[in-house]
C-alpha cells in the first residue's frame, strides 16, 4: 500500500487585503505545487473528487493544471493519472487588535486546506498522500463584509468580539482631549 505522508506548509503574510475565497485559490495552487515538486512530470488525465461544497475549488485546481502546463497533450502518453480530493477547507478569525493607540481594528485570519491525492501510473498506485496547507494574514475589520462569500459556506466563520476596553478607550481620550482644550483655552484667555 502507498505511503501516507503529510505535506506541511505555513505561510504568514502581513496586511494582505483579499477576500477569503482568494486565499483558498492560493492554497489550492500551493498544495498542487508542493505535490508536483515531489512527484514531477505531466499527467495524462485528472480527476477531482471533493465533496460538492468544494466544487469551486476543484475548478481552481483544474485551471491551475491547465495554466501550468501539467497536463500532457502530446500523442505520447505516459499513463500517469492525478486524482485530487479536498477533505476540509476552513477559515478562522483568531483575534482582533488595534493598529496603534487610536488606529483601526485589525483581524488575524487563518485559512486551512487539507485533503488527499493519488498518482497512478499504468493503473497502479505510484503515490498516495495527504496534504495540508495554511495561510495566516491580517486584514482590517472594516473590510469584514468584503471577506466572506455568502454562497460559499467554507469562506465564512464567526468574528471574535471587539475588545471592550480598547473600544472604551477611544471615547475617553476624545472627551479628555476636549476637556483639556477647553481648560487651556479659558486659562490662556483669562491671563
């Protein structure tokens, strides 16, 4: 039986502004790049066996194969077949923090993609492995309506609550600044 191997890839990107689906498209490409780096060559045929909810990601995998020239279109066939299956695609929002003292709220998000693939040569399994890729980045909380696609469930997750004290700090600073300005105005004016 084929050896099962877990490909790990972790990439951290700071301040990348893109929607969650774009992150998953990048993860599909990265997972295939990692697999091809180990197994190489072109393939005569492809099959994508992910569950229905990930069918749009299957299309992205297929597009990647065609654009990268990994599909053998010559008359000479090698007998290689590539089967790709996504088992899990999920998004997670880890924390909310402020960008500076009075800056805007930022959101740390992590997208994860995992699944299996099988490479066969002349109808015999040459390799069968699992893959796992993830990406973590930060984005503005103001953009949260643009991050998720309502028709794709795997692009959605619950947002963490905004921190209570940092939300309270901004009005206190604004009121304090106003009071100090008034005091200085009347103090300087009276002298």
